[in-house]
């Protein structure tokens, strides 16, 4: 029976997860090192943009089921949902996971469950257990994971903009250190889950999440490589893909300016780092997608060379449509490169944020509205297919040089 849950990490996954547990009547303590985020959450508001999250938070905070703080508290179950970026050599940086485990170690009691939700390379859940038992040798002496306490990996599998829906409806993969660990984790998630739970070992669960994102990355890389080939051969890639997809067994994805976000742009590297001599296709896909922003920058610079003193508008900074998430965003990377490499006015349009990130604000770049940018710019660089951009009348962009990386204006 899980009457209380402590969620460590209140970001794009941790906060919605904490709120969903709290909605069931579970007493939830949310933990984050960001004091400003904690205060915002305790006021009943979200510090991130996610559909319907503010309304849910208002309810679970006001009824006392969710409280945010900067330090952990005792609970029946602990969920770790902290970032796992990669280092310069593309190896996973597990320092946030280690810090989270050490922070909860004093609060863990016999019989507690610890679930790692962060996306991690194979073997990370074993490391989590080792870090906990190093800090709490009494738990190891009492039998360790599967006896004194329970430990499992249950990776998130949600889409930004649909997180609250998919947290409840999507199937979950649960990998336990032991079978008993997996079964305890299943009991926890079934308090709110409508999807199915599929139990396995921790290492397989870790690899499953990485495989899901690597699969998507490889397919996006194929589309992006087609776009590069089409440019060389003077072919409209959007028309090409539409025609190819008329085959009943072909479903080519849409190319773009690169791949961003906290999953697809990061996770495949964890596989490459684990087996560098074997993961050749996955490595190549990452290299193709990582190189795409540079090709967009070069295309814009060639267009700018036609003018004496052009104004360039970069439309979109987030990594995907209709969200505020800028993590690993190719649009942000492209705008930053253009700001540093072009000696002209660069305008940034991102309808989902109010303040530019530091890497752009320090260049003097100004955030502006879509209509202001369209009126002033000579070159429109469409980087994200936000709804506002899709609705822009064709007459508004007439007589402009268009660099459309999303194919919504073709």
C-alpha cells in the first residue's frame, strides 16, 4: 500500500507525475533544488508549460495532497525524475541521479520502493542501488534490493503537450532489480495507470527506452538525409516524400532543421557509448541529425548574401511545435549561430516564451511578435511548425525570401 510518494525532480516529467499521483489521494512530496520553482508550485501554478497542468496543480495543492520543497521527506515510495544529459564524450552524466539518491538515503525505510524514471544507459539502475547501499550499509546488510527495500526502473514515455493524458493511458515498462521489485513498482503505478504494465529486468527496461528513441532518430535521419540529397539534385523533398509515401508499405517521416528535446537528441548516444564498435547505424543517424542545423545556417547565409543589409526573422525557438521547451533545440542553435555569424538584424519569434534564453539575450537579440517580424524581415526562416505560423496568410509572406525547414509553406 502506497499512502505517500516523494518525487525528486519537478521538471517536465516529475511535476506532472507528482500531480497525477496526488490526484489519486496519495500524499505527495515534490522535491526540487530550484527554490523559485518550489514556490511557484506551492502557489498552485506550474513553472513549465503543459496542457491542463495548472488546473490540476491548483486542485492537488489546495487540498494538501501535493507539497513542494527543496529537501526530501519520508515516504512509502520514492521516484527519481532528474535530468540525465550527456558529457562532451557523449557518455551519460549520472551525477544528478547520484545526487538525488544520496539526498533520499537518510529517509529510506525498510520496505520502501525506489523507482528511477530518468532515461539512463544500461546498468544505471544497478549503480543507483550501489550508491544507496553505500550511503546506507544497513540496507545492504538487511538483504539489499528485493529484500530490505525494492528498486526498479520505469522510464517515462510521454509526448510534451500530451503528458497528463499519456501518463495515464500509455503502457509502462517496469524493470526490477528482482521480480519482487518489479511487482512492487507495478502496484505503485496501477494506482493511476489505465495502460498495461510489462515487467522485465532493469537492464532491459533501460535499453527499451533508449531503443524507442533511437528508432525514431534513425527514421528522422533518413528523412533529413533525403532533404540534403534533394537539395543537391534540385528536387522538392516535400513532394518527393508525399509521392514515396503513396506506397502501402512506405512511411517516410518529415525532415526538419535537426532533432531536439531531452530524449531523441540525447538517448541514442547512451547506446553508442555502451557499445561504440557495434552501434554504427545509430551513431550515423545521430551525426546526420546533429549536422542538419549547420546546413540550415549555410542556406540562410547564402540567402542573406543577396542583400546589402538584410533583416532575418527566425520563426520558432522550441524543439517542437506548440510548446515552450528549448532543450537541445536545433531552432535555438540555428538562431544563435545566425546571430553570431551574420552582421545584420536578427529577429526571434517564439510565441510560447516571454523571455529569451541567456545565449540569445546576451547577443542583444530581441524577442518580437510574428506580425512585427513578418513586416520587418527580408528573410523568413521557418524553424518550428507552431500553429501561429501555419495560420499566417500567404499574402503576408509574399515578396519575402523563405527558408522553410518544416515544409508547412510549400
